[in-house]
């Protein structure tokens, strides 16, 4: 055993139970083209971790898919989507949509977005997916939490 072995995640565990609200848009079920989420880094796996990082494959579909309802967090979050074409790393092979405070953003390239704490974001979904790609949610908090199913007071 090395001095720093406890800092490594060697086998990503399914972390669907962490993300209890993320499938609420589909009646509590994860859409068929969304792969299981796996924990890249979580405080449950590495007790010194101050982030929660989940990873999923998004699989092809010709139908529009609504994945996540609007919500906000008490911490910052980074969402990352990465295409899988090594000859054109910018081509996502898909088109996703994401609302931030009601403003719709449509994306078809590999990229990311920083969501400041307290910023209402989503819905998140896909207009189409031609090739599988990876989606990573990096919560700058040791565990995931959202108010997705809490009515918004206006």
C-alpha cells in the first residue's frame, strides 16, 4: 500500500442513488438513451474529496429527450460534454439544450459550462444524438443536492 492509495478511485461505482432528482423529468425514470451514472470522485469513495463528480454515456437517439428539470444548487457546478471523435474533438455528434435562468442555449460542440451557486438551470435535454458522448457533472461540493422537485417561489 502506498501513502496516497486512498486518494484513487479504481472502480467507479454506480451513483444513481446520489442523483435522485435527475430523472424526474421522465417521471422518475432515466431516459432510455442515458447510461447509468458512475462516480468519478465522491466523498463516499475518497473521504478527503470536496467535490462530487458523476459520469454518464449519452447514447444515440433520433427523438428529442428531456432529461433534467430546472433546479438550483447551493454550490457551484460545472457540466461537461465530450464528443468521441479523436479526429475532430470539437464535434459532439449531438445537439443538447440547456436553459440558464430561462435563457435557452443550444450546443453541438464539445464543451462545458460553469453554473454559479444559486443560478437556476435546466431543463437539460437532447434534440438528437448521432454518436455516443460522455457527460460529466462536477458538483463543487462533497455530495450532490438540488431543489429540483421543490416548487419555485416567484
